[in-house]
């Protein structure tokens, strides 16, 4: 579906594959994530029974050829300038800051909604500030209005940073997810969504390099997304850290359907 795409000029959503992998710290394979998502998307049902329409026909989806991380900020800016919504497929989580930088330059009152098992707030990891474990620290430096959902792993360094900066108040732990309303109320009007697939419980998302037990499930996630995507102005999305497993297509399909579902929720607002 994302491959058999509509004309750029007629599309609301622009899919940007970024198969970047340089700093993964446990399991490998995120560079294969975008291609796996695109393949799985070809098998999605176009009609969304929850929303009552075919999202691709109502809004249009255009898929670009894969790009390098060094081109992501400029490409994101161009898509936003064209009044379209970038849907960025990672690749590892370090790509997010490049897209957020473009979003913050264009949109005032910007918030980041971050789904992840990990806080990703380290300043450096393994000698690099651009490690995927530092992804949200780099994002926070660009846009400090960061709301994090599904967390269940944090270092003492990250915890101390979050406590000292008030970020603890905007961390929603997987074992006690608050009502979607509370999460939504912490967000400003313009929202960029960064979705690390390891926020899901590894029982349904084993295909990720840093799995953590005790994660979220499909309807917990979509309940939050449906509310935020229909009540806020979603300016961009990235979905990262899928490491496909040969012979196990279910995780790839789950991620593709999640992306299509987000597109549908955004479309339902218009």
C-alpha cells in the first residue's frame, strides 16, 4: 500500500524510509526495518472498520525512495513546507532529532509525544552523543516539551536528569499508564510523534533490538493515538527500531498497520 502510492502533489502523507543503523547496542537489524514495513503494508486491508473509510483513498500516501540520515532534516522541511505530513520509517532511533529539528523550526507550540520502553535521555552512550540511547536527550535539547509513554527502563543518569528538569512529571510508566486524557493535556497544539516499537510488549513485538518485558498492548496504544491524533495537529511521525526476524512477519505487519492506523486517525480530523 505504501509502495503503490499516489502522486506527491495529491498526497497528505509522505513516507520517508531512512534505513540508518550505526549505534545499535544489543540486537542488530534496524536498517532492514523500513523495507520490511513497506513489504508488509502491501497486505494491509485498505478499509478501516473503526473509522469507516479507506485512508489511502481519502488522503493519499506517497512513498519516497530511501534516504540517508544526512538528508533527513532538509527533506522533512521540504515536506512540511509543502503542507504534508512526513511519516519517517527507521532505522534506529537516532534519526528522530534530525526530523524534530525541522519541525521545531517550522512550528511554534511544538510537543513531542514519545512512545518507548526506554527513556533515551543519556547525554552520551559508548562515547557518542548520537547513540540511539541518547535520542530523546538530543530531542529534548531542541524541544523540551517532551511527553514519554510506556517507559520501563531508565538509568540513574537519566533519572537524575529527568528529576532535575521536571521531566519525571511527563513520564508515563508502562505498569501504570494514566488515562489518555492526562497524556493529551500535557501536549501543546502541534505534536510530533516518535514511536519506538519496543514500547510494545515483546510478546507481540519480539522484532526489536532492545526488548523489555512488561510493555504496552495494541489497544492501549491506539486509545492514546486516536485521542491525540484527532484532537491535536500532528506535524510529523517517526516509527523506529524494528529489527525484522526472518520467518516472523507478524511484527512487520503490526508496525505497518499501526502507521496506517495513525494516518487514519489524522485523516478523520479533516
